[in-house]
C-alpha cells in the first residue's frame, strides 16, 4: 500500500497536478487585462530535469535566428528556471552558448546528486555546489536583483496554510506581492528544481514575502507551464507582450515513463494497468492541459503564443544526467530546420505537425 500511495503521488506530480490534487491546490488567476500598448517577446521555459539540454538547444536557435532581440520577460520553472538564468547571462554577454554547452556536456549524475544508498530523496549538495560556482564565481549573480532581464522563477510552498496560493513566482521585478529582488538566487533555484520524492524540499532564508517552511519544484501545481508570470508582468509593466514563446522538451512516452518510475523504485506498474492508466496520455496530458488553461484564462495572450519543443528520437530519463551532449546535439540539429508554431496549430496537429 505504501508503494502504491507513492506511485499515485508521482503520477500527480508527473502530470503537472492534472489529477484531483491540481484542482485542489491550483492558484485562481486574476482576469486577463488588455493594455493600450504592446511590445516585446516573452519566453516561457518549462521544467525538464535531465532534459535541460533540449530546451537549451532550442533557446540557442532562437537566439541566433534573432527571435530574442526584443525579449522583455523570461519565465522559468524547475530546470527551465536554470535555463532562464543562463539565458540572462548570455543576453548580457557575460556568458556564451559554447561555454554553456561545454558545461552541460561535462555533467554527470554525481554532478547533481548522490543517493548514499538510502531511500529517496537523494542528496543534492552537488547541485548546490555547482550552482554556487557558476553563479557566484563565473557570472557574479548572487541575488535575484543581479539578473539583468525581468525574470520570474516559480516554486511551490509546502506550508499547508499557504495552499490556496501555493505557487510563488519570484521575480527580480516587483510583479507581485511575493517578488523580492533580494532573495538568494541559489536558494531560489534549488527550491524551483526540488522535484518531489526525488529531491529534498528547500528552505529560502532571509525573506519577508514568503511563508515559512520548505519549498519544492515550481512545476508541481499551477505552473507546469509558467505562463501566469507573464500575465503578472503585463499588469506590472502596463503593457501586453507582442508574443509569447513556450519552450519545452520532448514530451514523455509511455515506455519512457514506465522505465523512469521503475528506476525510482516504483515497480508496481501492474496496478496502473489494472486501473487502465495510459502513461503516454498522462505524460502528454499535463502539457496540453496547461495550454488549454492558457486559452481559457488568457485568450488575448494565447492568440499570440507559439510552441517550441523538439521532436527528437530516443528515450531520455528525467534523472539521467550522463547523456546531455547527445540530447543537445540532437535537439540543436532538429531546431535548425524547425521554428516555433502557433498555439492553435499545435493544439490541432499536436507534435505530429513537426513530422
């Protein structure tokens, strides 16, 4: 029974909260507001875990094709938050795509975590050490305010008292009540990437805008696709964006999810079969439900939204950081001949539009 409950919990997480818990916890968005002025591009980067190089490769293509010249806002969650910070540095010209590729190519599982031969969560001290070295020593980024571009990084509070509004979008601009430019950037990133069950929750110290307690991966409830930060930015800046590009990774397949859950120690997959659960549908459903929510909550913004994710072959587990170079090269090759497509076209055709 214990393994079964853990299994159901992971399903809720992997689907971005699309089962009951999502509707219980999700934040009720404010109505969309149309402004008189419109300018710039917003980039929204989803979570990807060890698939982070797929998103990085797509961002590199957008950069070199000139799609980011008018960038006014970046929203990232989980590993998408990591890409959001690096994108800041590249746009600021304090970092290069070549250096970022070399960094990703050098990573291994032990660069991110070690298990100490005990049940999950794993120890993520290696990730904290890596982030500290890159942000502090290489980029000179210590706090949110050090990011040069308006940026939001999502995380979720585990404080039960904050559940009605458990998703917090932490920005270097005051786009909402929780934004605090003085927040420690390493802590925010550790919190945003703290995938439940696998990675331990994180405390964010020295803050006056957040509830006490620990925080986890920002993609586990309302911000599976963190577009709501763009709506908050529009209200703050008093203008709408011209367009929004959602950058994501290859959607999960049934085979890949089954293998991943088994590797996480959840091997009673026969229970899912008896319940008639289709893993491929669960994996893709979260992303498509996020897009459908966008259309419902923000019809004006949704009409200006493009979707960009790589239709590459191969299975890349969520927590296998040993093959990042292969993913980057495959995604970059794909991106050279493909562009972001309008949201309405993507919803009609799905990923097959890229075939």
